[in-house]
């Protein structure tokens, strides 16, 4: 997979003048993956540090933290999709992003 990503990134950069969508698609996919990765990493870090200090999250706290992390994930994914669709000439995600 890393070799494929390197080849794709090089091809997208080489074709940027003729097909900017290739690089934007790579950027959008990376942004969505990073949103997923970092929200999961945030939860893991919070849980690990809480555990080392003896703090326990009750069900309500876990739910509230989870909902906030999912909200950040959805916002980031919507932002990425909105940028990609704007490049394609579509305003499909603009109302969702604005909300």
C-alpha cells in the first residue's frame, strides 16, 4: 500500500496542471483518514492517561467524550468532501458544511 500511495502521489503531482482532481482526491482521502486516526488516538490517549492516574470515566462521561470526538470526525470528513466537491464544480456538501 505505501508503494501504491507513493506512485499515486507522484502521478497526481505530475498531472496536476491537467488533472488537479487527482491530487485533491489524495488530499481528501488523507484528511479523512487522519480525522479517523486522530480522533481514535485522542480517545486512546485520554483513556490511557486517565487509567494511569486512577481516574475512571463513567458511562455518561464516555458517551459525551465519544459524541464530541465523532462530531469532530464528521466535521473534518464533511470539510474534506466539501473541498473535493467544490473542485468538481458541485455545491453538494456546502449546506452541510455551513450547518
